[in-house]
C-alpha cells in the first residue's frame, strides 16, 4: 500500500470516529480510537480542519465534523434518484392526512432521513434531512428490519437497546414479534418508542427481489396519530411505499410515470 493511500485511509478513520453518540471528541480520544500516535492524528486533524471537514472549538479544544461534509451530504442527497423520485409521492401523502412524512434508509444501526415533508399543521414533528435515529426504536427501522434476515437484525440489536422512553422495546423476543406483525400487515408501528408523545407508522420500499431499500413513514403527536388512526393511515403509507418502489423500478428501465390518486387498498 502506498503512503498516499495509507494517509487517505487514516483520514477517513478519523472522520468515522464521530457518531451520534460522540459528536465531539478530543484529539486524545480520536488517537485512542484509531490507534495512532497523537502527532499523526494532530497532522491529520490539521489538514481536515483546513479543508473544513472538521472544526475545532477554540474554547474547549473539542473537534466535531465540519461544514464541508454537510455540503457534500446535501450534494449527494440532491442527486439521489430515490429521493428525487419519491418526493412527489411523499407530498401527496402529506396532503392526504396532513401529518409529517419522511423517507429514510438504514445505515448500520440507525435510520437516516433522506427527505422530510412537514405537516401543514401548527403542532408537528420536528425532523430534518440527515438526522439519525436508532432503527430499533422507530417505525421506519422496524419496517426495514422486518424484511431483513434474522442474523442481520440480530447484529443491530447486539449494539444495544437503550430505553429512550418507558415504551422503548426492551425484549428481543417481543421485538421479533413486532417484525413478524409488520411483515404480515405491510407496515410497522412505533408508539412513543423513541420520544414521548410521538407516534409513527412506516412501510418499506422493496426492490424486485423483496429486499428493503428504504422506508416511508408518517409521524405526529399521539393525540392526533392515535393507534386507531395509525392503522387507518397504514394502508395509505403502504400504498405510497409500493408506488415509489414501482417508480424506482420503472425509472431503471427509463419508463417514468406520474403519481396516481391514493387508494387505501
């Protein structure tokens, strides 16, 4: 391996130290995580800071990811075919029931929002493109995981199931039962599992072989998005996910189609 390639790998290792759990780190913490000498990490951080891939807080000395990565993330999302093709369908779903709708994908043990179309109502879910949430405690995560092999689901659950609320899933056996129900009904539910007062229903976007590509979810306050209301909306969310899957498949064959009226069937 050439020295230039090694330097690139080391720089990427440094960037991958940051996560939702550790958004800020000291140089010593980074050096310990990547197993490098502090002087090497110092040089890498200096280069990354000059290129705006990381930022250093002069008051605390802590490093965090920089604006350059945010710019690149938006560039990636802007050219993401799935996001582009799904957006009209997401907007149509918001118009049908006036709750916030999002499109997300699974990365490691988290879901990441690719697109968010906000509810027109005054009280609504606060979500943002690029936001990460623990997959096991979300409707979107469960909708995707319901169509994954048990071994893959197990690896996610092995990373931990912390209690975010009193209703966060704690039992692996009951969690697998949730996934079974999600497969049978076509959509997954989350009842205040990640945040108090917030419910959600999600359906997976599956490719031609049945593998999950992403998930469409509707989320809102519990007093509006009751369990009964989620079951009603679930069929619309599922229909939207299937429409997006067909659109994505047809786009691959250069046969674009326009959104059709939603049906509950």
